């Protein structure tokens, strides 16, 4: 099948590459000329395990192409995916300007029947706006090509996106046309040959499903962080509480690990967008609002613990930070707790020595630009002459470190564990101070 994917961000690049892996002819489009030229050279703009190898392989086999020309991409395409960003507006709503701009370009350049798929995370009712925008552009041209709009939200976890796409636990399709639905089933059938994983529904329900799923997961995180903060005040151990409640099959262990808050491109933005959607229909979503409020407070918990131990004035103190990305296996720092924690420490006069396996470049050029941070090339280098270690991202290489080496390099044997990562291990206790969340 010939496919166009418009937008080569996280969702677009992963989706296009995985479709190409199944033998489809995929053309990925982006208005960023520099990014497209780098992709043609095999330079991948994001870190995602397995993605680079898959891109290079499919380019070599002539299944995957890159261009800045949307007309060329959709000229012979049967399906065009809209996978551009929907950044959060000032009021918390999703900004649809890029989605609708692509829809207009599709209407201005399409040459025949086409299925237009909303792959971006978009509010309920976006498909109607996309349909109207395409139709307006066709009317201005004085042409009439049949087209159908479909909602196909993505459920990719950063760090496991290739695995999630190639072996999905579900594929949600919102469609109001049988022909379009049949084509989408044909496209996705190679991804679930052993088990039926496609869930079909009306378009608005599909649009709502993405927001509901992310907000539910965010709710579990914020709930557990609330429990952690209560545990700390009453003398309970949240790690034991987590085991106690997670063993209940109705609750489960996923997304109930206490920590320093969630971040990334989805949860913060989607929670606020759903809250805004509720406001637009005159409903006060108190639970959803609380999920966001709890998370915003949680991002400062580790900084507050540092201040409690060392005082408001941190001049002369140096802290080693392990982990900058919002989660392991990605270089994504969008809304990462590390941003807020580091800024709180630096503005109080502290020095920060930071290490992350993949996100240092993102920190330097964007998220911590202008903030005085020393970036180092290894986790142990970050510890040299530091007063304490702050663990902020649970990368695998941090799971079982050499505690004797840590003790030699730190001025004091102090660890602020923002991910409660070391509870399951038999750690040396003598002389160490472990400061965790909810304990």
C-alpha cells in the first residue's frame, strides 16, 4: 500500500518506519528541510531503541522515503496520516493550527480518492474540522475528489515505541465509512496476525479514547504520589503499601510507583487538554484537575528534601544528578522533573553536575539552556566532590551501581532517590543516608 505520513516527529517517524517494515511504500513529509536532509542521510532526530536500524534498512530497500513536498507524497497515496504536533495552548487546550494546516495542504494538492487519518492526539471534534478544511480547499480548486477522515490515535510508549507499534495490544480506529474502515483493517492486519487487536468505533469515541487512556494512567501516578506523601507523614513505607495494593488484580502494579512526577509529551498535555474540553462543555472535572495539581507539586518534592537537609542557601554545595529525560530509553525532556529540580537548586546557589545516557544535548540546547549546569560523560564522573547524589531517571545503568565507588567520590554518603529505585536491592546500610519518597 502507498502511504504518506505528514510530520516526522516521534509519532510520524515511528509510524511511517513501521508501516514500511511491513512492505508498504511510505513517504514521510516535513516542512523542516534540515531534518529531511538529515533523515535522507540516515541521521535520526530522536533517540528510540531500534528506530535507526529500521529506518536505514527500509530506506535501503526503497520502502521508506523523505520529502518536504506534500504534493509528491500524496500524489499516489491511498492513505495520508496527519502526525504533526498539537502543542498545548496558553489556556491548556490543544493547538490545532498544524493539523488544520496539513488538512488544507492535502485539499490543495490531492489528485484522487484519499483516506485522511488523524494520528496526532487531537480533541474530540477534530475530524469534523479536518473534513471541513479539506473540503473547503477542494471547493476553491473547483474539483471533487472523494475522501474519508479517520481517527487512529497512537498508544506508543517512548523507549518501547517500535515494540508497541509492531506488536500492539490494541489498534483503535474511528471511522464512519465502511470502505475506509476496510482499508485501515487491511493496513494494520500484518501487525496482529495471531490475535484480533483492532477496536473499531465512531470517530468521536476514538478521539476521546486517547485522552481518557493517558489521563487514567496519569491519575494512577498522581494517586500513588499522594499516598507516598501521606505515608511519609504518618510513618508508613509507601514501597510496602505499593506491594500491598498492587497484588490486587483490580489495581495491578503498573503506574503505581511513587516518584518525582510524570513528564513527557503526552500525560501533561493530554490531562490539561481533557480538563479544557470539560470546561468547554460546562463541566468541572475536579479529579482531572487534581491529577495535574498533584503532579505539579510532586516535581518539587526532591528539591524540597534537599533544602530540608541543607537549608535554603545552597551556596557551596554541589549535587550530582543521574538522569535528565522524563523516563528511561528516550532523550525526551519535555516536562521532565529534572528540569524543575535542577532550576530550584541552581537558583539557591548550588552547583549541579549532571549525567544522562541520551538527553544531555536536549538539556544544553533547549530545556536547561542558560542554566549553569556541568554536564559529564559518565555517572561516576558526576559524583566527584559532590555533596549528594540525586537519582531522577531510572535508567538501567543506574540500577545496580558500585556503592563503594559512589562512597569514594561523594563528600557524604547521601542519596536522594527520586524514583525509589534501590528498595528491592540489598544495599549497604552503614553510614549511608537514603532519602526517598514516601518513606
